[in-house]
C-alpha cells in the first residue's frame, strides 16, 4: 500500500512539474523567424532605423515641440497609461497571493433564560487562512499577470509610435503644401507679367484679342488653385490640433526640407528588427499569456492545499462563562484532490490549449504582415528617391526650354504665345510634381520608421 502511495505521489509531482515551465517561443515561430521576412535588405546591418529615438530622427526643433506636446496631451496615450497602472495593480495582487489572509472577527452575545440574569459572552479571534493552491497555480497566475503588464506597456508604445508618425506626417504635409503655395504664387506673378506684356503687344499690333483673352483665362485658372491649397493647409492644421488635443489654431513650422530625415535607413536583421514592433511584441506576449493560462488549467487537475487557523480569547466554554477570558487556538489543514468535476476541468484545459495554438498562428501571421509592411515601405522609399532624381532633371530641362521659348517669342515670330504658355504650364506641373515626390520620400521614410517599430524616447 505504501509503495502505491509513493508511486501515486511521485506521478503527481512529475506531472505537476509541467505547470512550472516558463514560456519558450514555439519552434514553428523560430522557423518563420529564420526566413527572409522582407525584401530589399542591404546586407545584415543590425542597427535598425526603427531603434533610433524619435528625437534623433526628427531633428526639426518645431516638429520636436509638437511631438512632445502631443505625447503629453494626447488622450489615447493617457488612457494607455491608465491601462498600465491597472495591469501593475493586478501584478501586485498576484504577488501578494503567496501570503496568508488575516482577519479579525470579534463576536459578542447576551443571553437570558426565563427572566434570569443575563450572561455575556465574547470571542476575540484572529483568523488566518493560507491557500497554497494546486501545483503551480499561484506561480502561473503571477507569470500571467506579469505578461499582461508587458502587453499594456507594448500597447502604449504602439500608441506612441502612431502619434509620433502622425504628427510628423502632418507637419511635413504642411511644409509640402506651403512649398506648393509658394511656387504657385511665384508663378502667378510671372503670369501676370505675361498678361501685361500680351496687352502691350496687342496695343502695338503684334498680337490679337484672342491671344490676350487666352492669356487672361489661363492666368485666372492658375489663381483658382490658391484657395484650394490654402483650404488644404487649414484642414491639415486642424487635423494636427486634434492629435495635440487642442482647439484649431495655426501651426508654426519651418520651410520645406526634403532631406530632413537621416540619409541611412538600414532595416536591420529581419527578426531582430521586427521584435521592436509593438504589435509583434503584443502578439508574442499574448501567446505567452495563453501558455500560462494553459498551465493554470493543467494545475486544476492536481491537489490544492489550504492551511487555516484561529487564535484569540474567549470567556465562553460552552455552558460555562469564565472570567477572565481564556486563550484559544486551533489549526486545520486540508488537501483537496479533484476526482470528477463533470468534465469541466478537462474542457477548460482543452479550450486553453486551442487558444494557445490559435495565438501561435496569430503570432506567425503578425510576423509575416510586419515583414510585408517593411518591404512595402522600403520599396516606396527607394521608388521616391528614384522619381525625385529623374523629376529634378525634368525640371532643369523644362526651365531651359521655357527660357529659350521666351527669348524666341520676345525677339521674333519664330514661336507663338501658345508654345510659351505650354512651356510655362509644363514647368509649373513639373515643379509641383517635384515637391510631391520629395514629400513622398519623407512620407515613405516615416512609414518605414513606424513599420520598424520606431517612436521610442530612448
């Protein structure tokens, strides 16, 4: 009989050891991590662009002030701080669950029989209850609470990353619109001079009314773009004020600088880079939480030990009332081994395992999606650089073409006003496109920074 008990006890201990395992990344995820998760990687540089603090990426002083203000005042970030505080409280409670529970429960009674003298009895007990739980249940609850705290912190980082990227995007959008407005206003001044010249030529008999009317019409058409740009600027300022948690107001900003961000945007080693992303961290932490939840469900199959005791003073000894009071104490230990719970324990364990497997799939899908986003951002950045270089050459050639066309138009009849107008329109279109291409390069760099999990303070 003793041998059977020893074998049973040993089996329970060995089985319960599974509940004390720490989370380890599944092999399927390790295999995925070894893959080339995104394209267009130059070498194996481990210094990821996403690891740079946002102050080193966005060096514009006015932009830094806006980001700091947004991080201090944004409502979503304040809510994220509240979630972290709640998670930390939960972690503290789980750590204290290892300690016993103490309580004082004084009782008093007055009794009289058949109008006789009343007897007064009282008890002043101090009760203690120490629930040691089943194998590993308390430990796994503490581990799970710790993981939940990390999830809340990663969620805050995700919010901060989104805020930093959004503020930078809107700030550079304002700069781009300012540059387009400046270019348009300068072109309006030039076209006004052309209209004046056409009117002088008409008076000299060198052109006709139709050409002058066409010149005025194109001049007025160009002027209509100015209110549209000004409206876009105001809308963008208002959108930025929402992120700042402020009422709409003008936003101070520097002049447009297409080279405002670092020139070297290395992506780093795929898995090392992706681990910086808050969503990847959250996906793995959720898997770890499910792992400990499975351990908790497994622990429910094993014995649960509870120790309790009472100590104090009382003047009641059953039918006798004593004065002064006497000290009393008792202690009880109980061990509960579940045998049959209508299949609930096994069902809870199976559900926990299924949830863990499902989150493993989610983690892998998050990795692949993150790789796609980085690959797309790298491609967009490289495309924007190539387009900007070619567009710059186009603008230079159109400037030369306009200069020669104006010269020919002013010194003879070898070219018409229509050719001059076409040259001017082509140059303006190319100049505005060049501004958009430079902005696209900035935007792609910001998108890459966000895709790499950037936005940290340090």
